[in-house]
């Protein structure tokens, strides 16, 4: 019996030594990442790329499991879950953070960004980093910005070529002051609701239209319940990737760095996917019977909504931040 005990202890010591010498052999840390997009949408491809990069950069020490299609709750619920620690990670468009960090709403002001490159310089520079840092006071660590993209309008009633064409339309939007105010100025009836409810209300004609990039119109199959797409490109939406702050801080420094680097790499991957897919997305929507107007003049829309919505933001947070974003080149 005594000899068996010694042997047993010896085996245990060898196993312990092996696990210490080879951390990858230890049980992996598993993180759950939630998002509201369908599996056919590009944000899901970005999430899978992030999971791949994390596993590679941590040599298998961290595994990310992705939950698409609001499986763990809609955008607001997922963000609340991350804050409370019941969900490890989430990614949602900036409109869903504006009720927590109000200054982040500057990124959603209509016609704030002149191009994708302009947006990237702001998001990847000190302004964008500073806004992510403000999330930390609310239990979240912002890792990087992914991308929703430039928003355009779809509806089931008529083509929108000029501001007066929007009047009277009931349009689903995000729970975002900038988006809601802009639609009100244009004479629409903005109706905020989670993205997972949109298809049904459009199908039932309870709502006439919605506004999202064409990649989401395709991925969420909105072409089945919408006839007209107008490329208004009236606002840009970024998509912060967040992790529960306490969860992040419990990780070793090298794993923290791996998560940040993987998040940034997946963000670049997401942006490139959006850029490369836009033309094919538009062609696909046309092939499904949608009437797509690619020549909408943004001038009249910009003239009506830009200054009033910017002023609304300035009244709460001052004009300096919005001016700094506009002047970043």
C-alpha cells in the first residue's frame, strides 16, 4: 500500500509539472461573445475571425464562443449582461452605448463623417480611444471598434430621393438621440426597437421602413419585406467590442494584450469585408427585386439635419468634441 501511495504521488507530481511547463495543456478560459446580427451578416464573420485570432494568439489558452442573432438577448440586454458580468463580451453599434456614455453619441451625428477613412482616423486615434475609456466607469472595457457602416434608408412605400419623400414614413431606428432627431426633422415618425424585432414589424406593415447599411439589409433578409432602398448614407455607425472590465483585469497581461490585438485585427477584417462587399450586396438586393437608388443627393438632407442635431449634442456636451471629430483629417 505504501509503495502504491508513492507511485500515485509520483504520477501526480509529473502531471503537475507538465501542466506548469505547458500552459496550453491546462483547461482553456472560455469567453462568451454576444451580438445581435444574423449568422449571414458580416459582423458574425468578424466575430468568428476574432475568436480564431484569440485562440491563435493565446496558443489555445482562451477560447471565444460566439452567440449570434440575439441568442443571449438583444443589443441593450447584451450590454447590460457584460456590465453585470453575466455575459463576458458583446459587440453592438454605438447608438446602444449613448445612454451610458452620452458623449459617444458624437459618432452618430448625421453626416459627421465625410468618408470611411475619416471615421477610421477618429476611431483609431485619441478621440476614439478616449470614448472607449469612458466605458470603464460603467463596468466595461472597450477593446476596439468594429463597424456597422454608413446607414441608408429602406421602405415599402416609395423611393426616397429628396427630404420631402421621407415625410409621413414610420421608420425603425436605434434608441439614439441623433438618429431620432434627424428623422423627426425630416418629417418621419422614428420608431426605436431592437433589430431582432424589425423583420416582423416590416412584414406586418406596422412600420414602413428602417435604416441600416446594405450589408445588414442583405444579411437580415430585409429585401423580403422592403421594396425600396435609397443610399442616403446619412450617418456612420461604429461597433465597439467590449468585455466585462473585472473579467478582463483578472487575465494576465499577455492575455489582455492578445485580446486587444485580436480585437483590432478583427476590426480591420470587418472594415475590409464591408468595403469589398458593398457593390455585390447592392447587386444582390437588385436581383431580389429591390429598387435601389444609388444616386441620392445628400446635400438637401445634410442641409436640413446637420446643424440642428449637432446643436442638440452641443447643448449637453459642448461643441468642442463635435468640432474635433469634424476637423480630424
